[in-house]
C-alpha cells in the first residue's frame, strides 16, 4: 500500500527534475576553450626551487612522480584556442608537434584529444582522449631533452579552460 502512494508522490518530482536539468545542461555545453601549453625541462640537478614562471604548476611538480627532479626550467609557452571538434596543430622549439582537439564538456569538465609527435615528427609519442576538470593541468612526458644549459626530461603541461 505504501509503494503506490510513494510512487504517486515521487513521479511528478522526477518529471520536474528532468525538465529543470535538461535546459541547464544544454546551455552549459562548451564549444570553445582557451589553452596554455607549457614545455618544461626537468633535471635532477638543482635545489628544488620552482621558478616564478612555473609557480602555477607547483602543486603538480611537488607530487611524488616528480620527486626525482630538482631543476625546473621553462622552455616555451604557447596560447592555443580550441573550437569544438576542430584540431589545432602547434609546433615547438624542441621539434615536437602537439595537436589538441576539444571533444566537448561542460562548465566543470572538458573532454580533449591530444596528439604529440616525436621531435623529428617520424612517430606519435602520445595519442589519447582525456577528460579533466576545467582549468586542470595535464602533463605529458616527451622523453630526454637537452638545451644549451640543461639536460633532463621534457614535459608538456596542458591547461585548458572552457570559453563557451
């Protein structure tokens, strides 16, 4: 006897909730994103100080997976604008090429696809689709790298925010 009464009370609420949520979800869809791609050389030499230009990465750089690195060096920074389902292609001074595609998302999370080539462009190092919170930082290792001053591992730090 309680089940039919409960169903009669909850059924209108369920229908109302569906009507109320659907328009908000449609308005929140992300069609554009602004990204910052930063290449960082991490070396085992250094005092562990994170320079001011990489301060935005400090929480990530202090994680256990980067504990072996004591030197952090900004190599390059690029702004990339994404439109829904349109691949961008950026080249970097290291020789790598990074393709980014906005696959969708909402005000809280973005779906992206990243393609990172080797330095000589002969092969793909990474090709993956990922979901990350809006303005979250995603890092991709690109292998050993040396410039005039430092040697270590090169990482691509990708940070995107929706701009619907």
